[in-house]
């Protein structure tokens, strides 16, 4: 059996061929390493792709979230609502800004922020009167957009901004629109393993708000005014490398076809595995970028071991919800707690998912998953 990759970046690299070598060498020979022409070109192409009015590329997905918090003047005494079932960066940036992340539970159906749990959390903060509610950061987990209609309604009722953490969902839509173009701001990551990844770290912020876009351009270069030696606010060094922008332009050219391939692969997994595990549900008004294909299973440890023995790599996103993590457990949660997230953390299992997963390999993975689940059930009975 050949070596099965969880995410196969080599297959994409072979397809990109010489084009990407030339794009990278062009930047190296041009000498324009910082904010060179490829950065501007990529930002223009990402506006066309997402429908957002402004794209501000930056150094990572984490920076993209943090820069928006700086631009929104989030700080001590402010509350920002985040799902607990996510990667640490979503809550980390809130705490780094000096504000308090409030953990909200997720829905069992799509693993995303539960609007009712959010509503209860906002009401709790308002009635306690100690913190000022400022914003909401829904995460599009595994590539599927959160429930923005319901979340926006709660935001509007309390005057809160909404920033989409679309680190995993570049290319995904809700009601035909990219999530990064429907909120006050959207943030994404170009970490190599994300749906649209570069060959290092990178990220971008999307917004339709001219004033926010201007602040972000300043924050990206140490809070510059007329130049970087005129400092009008606090900022960071948040720039995307020109080399990475050149890589991303080549990869963006393949991205629509890759999204189609990811959907086909997810459909095939769903059809083949629905009778042996809980398969992911895609809401009718949404498309997903399928950053991960994630099942819910009982007896997960035995299944992971069984698949490993058959050469099928798997991953667990996420083994511990943030409200139970050492660095975050002192922050508040929604009044009912986060039981759905706690239960998901024990059952989630992600299978190999990337656009270059060929039929033969996927058929092998499916056969092994069915077989291993049948074995563990027999042993349990
Ligand atoms: C990957 C990720 C981030 C952080 O992106 P980096 O580019 O690694 O900094 C933030 N939020 C979520 C949900 C992510 O999956």
C-alpha cells in the first residue's frame, strides 16, 4: 500500500510545475521583497474572488484576527464572544488585546457557534454589567460557514461587530456570498495546510468598510501615518512576504477547481460512510471549502489505532475545547456551559481530505474505515 497523505501538498506542487518556480524567482530577482507588486496584485485578485471591497494581506491568520481587534480599539474591560470548539488563535488574540474572551457552545449539526448559546452569553455579560460587549468572532469550522443570519441579528440588537474567522473556509459561501464579504470584517489564513495555503505563513483581512481598511493598512506597518516613521497608533509588523503573494497568485488559479474536487470527495465519503458513522451535514444555503472531513465516532481510540495499522492517517480537531485549556479556563463561558463542545471533542475524527485524493486511494480509505469500525463494534459487543 502506498504512503497515504493526510493532506497532499506534493501533488499540488507537481501540478503547479515550473510556473511557481518562475513566480518565486521573479520576486527574488526583482528585489521587491516587502510589499512588492505581487502583494497588490494578489489583493486585487482576492477582492474579485470573494466580492469584498478591500483585501489587506498580512503575515498570518492570527495576525489578521489581531489586527482587526487593534483597529476596533478592543482592550481591557471589553468582552468578545468566541466559540470554544476552535483553534486557540480565535480566543488568544482577544486575550492578547487585553479583552475577555467569552466562550460560547457550538451546534452538534455543523460544529459552529450556537446562536442560542451566544444570545445567553451576551445577556449574561449585559446583566452582570462588568464588561462591555464589543464583538463576535464566529468560526467557519472545517470550512463550513457559521450561521451568520442568526448571529448578525444578535449583533445588531446589541450594537456589536462581527468578524468571521474564516481561516479554514476561504472560498466557502453562505447564500451565495463569501463569508469574508458579509461581516464587518473577515479573516483568513494561508498556512500551508489551509484550503488556500502558501509555502510559509500568511493571512488576509477582507472588509467593505473604507475606514477600517485604512486603519488596517496603518496597523500592518507599525501604525504608520504618512510613513512608518510617523506613528499615529499602535500597530505591528503584519505584512505578507512578496514571495508568498507570488505563490498564492499561482495557487489561486487552481483554487476553484480544487474546491469542486473537495466537494466531490466529501460527497463520496458521505455516501459511503453514512451508515457506519455520523457524517458531516452541509446546511442547504451554504458551500464548504472542506478544510477537514470530520466524522463523529464512538470508541475513537480503537478506530484511530486500527486505521493507523492500515496506513490511513487521521487527525483529531480538537481534543480539548478552549474553555477547558490551561491557558483559557479562567475565562467565562455562556451560562449553560459548553456540553456540546465537550462531547464533540471526544468523538471527532478527521479523515484524509485534499483535492488530489485519487479514487483508488479514497476507495481504500473508505474500505478500511468501514472495516475498522465493524471490528471495534464486534469487540465491544
Ligand atoms: C489556522 C487557524 C487560525 C490561525 O491561522 P495562522 O495562519 O496559523 O495564524 C485561526 N483560526 C482558526 C480557526 C484556524 O484554523
